C-alpha cells in the first residue's frame, strides 16, 4: 500500500468538498459526481478518477460496514483530486492475488493514484486516494508511450 507523509492528508475540511452518504447514494451517482467535479478536465485522468472512485466505493460496500461516506475534493490548487471513503469496519484493505472473484481493485488504485492510504480513527477508517490531473491533454501520467506497430509487408 502506498502511504505518503501527512502533508497529503487534509487536515481541515475543504468548503468545496462534495460528500455522499454511501448508504443512500448509488455508486453510479458517485461516478457522475466525479465527472461533474472534473468537468473542466479532459482525457484519461478523468476516466482514471472515475475508476478509482468506483473501486473505493465498491470496496466499502463489499467489505465495509455502515455508516459509509465518500468525499470528493480538488486539492493542490486544482491539480489533484482527493477521494476519501469512510466505513465502520475495523478490517483493513489488503491486496490479494487477482482471480475470477476479484482482487484487482487495490492493484488498480495503486497504479492509477498518485498516492493512497488508510487513516484509522475511533469507530471508522478512511481509505483515501489522490490523483494528479492533467488539463493539457489526454495523456494520463501512468501510461507509457505506445509504439506504432507496422504490418511488415
């Protein structure tokens, strides 16, 4: 699991943060909220953020306990999106070997997020992820340059 120094963790609530009660809000609505929050951005960074939010929310529903909540907010002067998901389960996220029943979620989050981690608090935990945003183009920072393959002929 990636963990970063405390500077990546928000120390006080951001007034522009959007909060969802995950026990009454669908995962689809959270995905829509991510797209709405990133409406000024283009490209794969938006798709990556939607995928990370979907994985965090799905994990909270599958492995966590109520009450559950999700917060979305821009950080670092709009250069990053921070996604936080709370649930009341004491069970910690753990990577597992992918198989037919799953196991790819944390691997995807680790690959797509700039940083992620878990903050344990009395009565609940927060799993958080930050994603770097790129306003300029559609290239997501985690993707390598793709070669053009020519058909020899």
